[in-house]
């Protein structure tokens, strides 16, 4: 063993390389490891170069390369490095798909989803970055139709467009869940109508002159505490809390306009949109403010 003239049968090659004889025969039939000649009995014989080729073929196959790519390398039509770069790119896509599937299945399991919900979630999760952005853009185009581009409301509309270029390569289950819920939300007709009504109301305020709203910090501090302590908005204690947020001498017509504006722009689903957008972007969502504002609305209604 060791001279360049030494020849091997398929059986001898199998013992030398540890490969199955049928595998060597199959690769030989494909021309990947051609025989160096034939024995007197017609059996294929292979030289020591075949041993090296078999080791290379086995390595490339174990790395996942197809036989066409292996043939190209062996024929010097391409280099191992070139094939490796192509294969890495393909593996990256495959890994991303597998991670996304795992995340979707985790969401399905956590939600105990129906078959219909599972199909929808799978479709939403498979959307490309461009398709995801288009879904949001279509929603916001409907919301902003006919509104002055320079209106204050358009600033909110533009900020609602923000999405990452891609979900992370290894998205957390909560990110996939958030994206799926976000996709469901922007395709909901009731939600679209609500956001549209908010945008229209913010475009010039045709119903009347806008009045300054309550201080956001005071609402969260006082109404939030009252809510946590179970204070009835219509009670005397509720009135005391209200007076800390809205000055007692505020004219009745201003209170009425403030209430109208709060009712227009306070919506749990819109706040949920911002929450989901933050989760998808890997950010910490802001604490929920709608419950405190809902308490304030109830307190103003009771007066």
C-alpha cells in the first residue's frame, strides 16, 4: 500500500475509507470518482487519487453540498471556497426559516390556536420585510387619505409606519407573537376606522377649536393611583382626584371639549399598536396609559 501504481477494487476502497461499497459505486456511476481502469474480470479499479477524492467528496457531502456542487469542485469548475460561500448563504436562509417556524409553533402552543389561526399566523410570519412594510403602509394610506400632509395628525401617522427591516435572525417568541397580532390588528376594519377617525379629528378639528388637554403626568399620577385604589370616578373622592388633574374653575364648555377630545383619542387598541410595535423592534414598551385616561373620562362624564 502506498505506491502510485497500487489499484483497489470497490470493496478494498470501502474498507480503506469506511464508506459503503454501494455509496462508492453510486458516486463512481455519477462520475464523481471515476475508475482508473478495469480488472481482467471487468471489475472497476481505483488508484490512490480516488482515495483522496472520496475523502473530499465525503467531507463536502457531510457539509451538505449537493453532488452537482461536488462535481463542479472536482472538475475545477469552481473552488471549494466559492461553493462554501454559496452554501453558507443558503444555510443562513434555511436557519432563519427554521427559527421562524419554531417561534410560530411556540406561539401556536402558547395561544392554543385553532387551525385557522395557525394558518394565518404562518402566513403573517412568512411575509418578507417588504411585504410586512407594505401591509402597514396600506393601512396607513387608508388612514391618511385626503388629510393635509402638514397636519399635526400626519406626524402620528408617519410614526406608526416604523418597522424593522427584518425580524431578528432568531426572533423571540414574543416578537413573532407581537408581529402576528400587529398584522391581525391592521387588517381589522373596526381598528382601521377608529384610527382613521382619530386622524380626521386631528386634521383641523372641524368640530370646534381644540382646547389644551390635561397634563399627561398628572393623569398617570392621580388618575392612575385612583384606579389602582378602586376610587369611583363619580364619588366625592373621585371629584377630589379630578380637581387635581383639571382645574376646578375650568369653564364647562372647555371641560366638554376636553372630554370629547379624550374620548376621540383614547383607545386601548391604538395603545396596543404602539406596544406591539415596540416589542417587534426589540424595545421596552411604555407603561399602559389608557386605563388612567379612561378613569379620567369617566370622572369628567360624571360631572
